[in-house]
């Protein structure tokens, strides 16, 4: 075997080793996303597929909660963002859905807002650059019922609030890619991200609070 082939195989072996080490590192970093908040949920289950961010499901105040990270790297001229999609599964007295989308860009694949034809009028208390929409406003939740939650809705990290007869779903920004690094590599490298109790508390408060505001006659048994 020639020296060239020996060097070639050695180089390939090194690349394989480095790639495997990188995969293990990324998997470990992402897998710890919920380490600091897992204890807040009863029967918490954290599942991770490959090197993807994990999802967490568990009980919270009698209902099932799901926390699902989602990487958004599709928006042109925007840095990749890690969204936290939080779903509060409970029956609500809501006949038609209502969606609140902050800073609409037309690329929010995670929101049904663009599919809802009817814009709802808002008063001056609401933040700028927000679209509140429903496919059937007469059957949807009243906009006035969201007034206690306007501080949460106006938070710069809040992106979407969806209320349906099956529960509440929130989308909040967890992290954003480093601008300088992204310009050089064009990779959605978000580094190590850890969800803390301090960051999660207002999300859980809004999930439960909005759910309580539109709760029907069902009890709070976990489902």
C-alpha cells in the first residue's frame, strides 16, 4: 500500500472520529435542555431522537403539558431561532379558534394565523405589530378576555398564542443563533441552551391562566 493511500485512510479515519465526537457533543448539549425544569411536572417524560432537541411531556396542575423545541432557519434575512412550543391540553369552552401572532412576517409555518380570514379589532392597550385572527370571530373567544395576559403577550420573546377547544398553545423564543458565527458558517448553531425555571414560569402561568379563562365544565383530571 502506497504512502498516499495510508495518508488518505488515516485522514478519513480522523474525519469519522471527529464527526462522531461532534455528534456526541451536540446530542449531550441539546439533551440537557429540560434538566432544570423536569421536576416541575408529574410523570415527566423527556424524549430525544438522534441529535434533535428533546421534547418533554408531563402533568402540570392536573393537565398534560408538552414542551417542544423547534428550530426555525427558513426565514430569509433572519438569524435562526429556537422556538419553544408549549401546549396545554385541556377541554375549553371555545367553539372557534383564535390566534394571536406577534410581528407577522408571513413565514410562520408553526402558526395558523395566516389561514384565518378575519382580523379582530384591538384597542390601544395591545402591542404594535400584532394580528389577532379567527376563522369565525362570533364563535371564538372575546379579545377582551386576553387583557390580563397582555404583559406576557407584549414580551419580546412571545411569538404566538393559539386558543382552541382542545387547549392553549404558546410559541416563545428560547435562543437565537450567534450573528457573527452564522454569517461565516451559515449553520444554525445555537450553542448550549438550558431552559430555567425563571424562563419557564411565565409560560406556564400564561398556559394555565388562559386555559382557566376559557375553561368549560370539565374537571381537571390529567389526560
